[in-house]
C-alpha cells in the first residue's frame, strides 16, 4: 500500500544501503528540489551529509538567512554557507548579454562549489535534486527547445570534475510528489510550495549589466510584490511572479521636487508547463498597492509598470 510514510522508510533504506558509511555533499539552492533532497538525505544519513549553500549575490531578500534557519538551525543539517557575492558580481561587471551572464554565473558556481568540496576530501557522493521531469528532459524530449533558446544553468559538469558518484534520491518523483515528500519531512509549506526561481537568479532579472546597487533595489521591490501576493491570496493563483529591474530612468515628482529614478516591471504568469503562459489578471487594486509600496518604500524607484505579455511570443523571464 503506497503511503508517504512507507515511501520515506523505503527511500531512507535505499539511500543507506547505497551510501553505506560514505560521505555526501549537496549543493543547496533554496529551491524546492534541492531542499527536499537535503531533508530526505539528512533523514537517511544525518551527519554524513554536508550541504553547500552558495550566495551568488543574486538571491532574493533574506534568502540565505532563511535557508540557514530552516536547514542548519531547525533541522540540524550541516550547511556550509559561502558568501561569494563579490566574486560573482566582479565577474559580471561590464557584461550585458543574457547568455554570457548565464555562462558566467554557471561557471562561477562550479568554481566555488569545487573549492568548497576540496575542503571535504572524504566525500564520495555528490547528491542532486534531479526529479523525474529533469530525467526525461535531459534524455532529450519536448523541452529540448528551451535549452537551445536559453542555456538553463544547472550543476551539470560537476560530477565529472569532482570525481564523485552521483546520488539522485528524487529521480523517480514528479514535482507534486516532491512537494508532498518535503512537507512530510517537516519542511515549511512556504518553502515547498514556492514558485520556481531560475539558477541565474536576479542576474537575468536585472536587464543588461548587473550591479550591486540594482540587485539591492530589485530585492526589496521583489519582496514587496511577493508579500502582497501572499497577503491577497494571489501567490497560489499564479505560477511565477517577480519584479524585473529596468536600467532606465524616468522623471517623477515627490513633494516640491522632481525625481529622476529607476523603473521596475512586475511580472506574474499562470501556466501549466512553463512552455506557454498567460499574464495573470491581477486586480488593479492589488497592482496599485504594490506600486505605491515599492515607490514609497524603495528610494531610487519612482515608476512601476505591469507586463501584459503572453508566452509566446514573450518569455516568462525578460532575459
Ligand atoms: P522562459 O523565460 O524561458 O522561462 O519563459 C521558463 C521557465 O524557465 C525558467 N528559466 C530558467 N531556469 N536557469 C534556470 O534554472 C535559467 O537560465 C532559466 N531561464 C529561465 C524561468 O524562470 C521559467 O520558470
């Protein structure tokens, strides 16, 4: 009889048998898949698991603190928190092409991860949160096109260069099963039911050149949008929602003065498979509230626009 507790017992037994006494490392991103993989592995092998969380400077507001709190503080998972934001931003300086930015972020991640794993020479396994749809995808099927349009950054290449055996405990599961498993393992619902967040993070949501100043403004604006989506019940009704930073200044007024500040765009979509998507018909009152809050609370932004483009022909991300 299939139940989640039975499934967990079986998965734990399988992992223990596979890994034995050996040590495992896992790149924890804060996304659903790597989080659930970490929680499952921790249940199975406890101290034999070390997670590496890389802050690339392109994460959402308080992301690193939340990951450390959930995993290190609450679950007692060993997590190495690497703040590599300066490194990433340094390599991104002056780069405007979206694909070039993706490549740099992907390459830098591999670099940082390798440095960290070199400090754990006893590790024999590299765990990844690969889920069933990823297995199908890399076998080359209908989603192949997405890869040629955008080089989706994943941790591909790591197992080869690290000489580690690959451990993929979620390989047989669909996304909804992964989420259920996460909740059963005690992960917070908000973490397990999060919208997807791309590997290159805010790097592809800051159009053109990435600068720390832009990332800081974008993080704060994005947090306001997400907070208001939760408060209004719209987070669950959308598949993905975020703010995009436009490196464009426009004129505004504040008090007696004229302002000349940045513009951000709100993006919210509804989709089944992310291959096609509709822009979400968010209530005007909600859009107004988000706009007011961003403009009032985030000094440096004086204009907010809403993206009403479907996919196709637009993509979900702006880069
Ligand atoms: P687009 O913009 O192609 O996005 O309509 C479809 C889905 O893919 C995500 N996306 C990425 N995910 N690395 C990722 O890990 C990437 O480079 C990347 N580009 C887009 C996007 O967030 C959406 O969910």
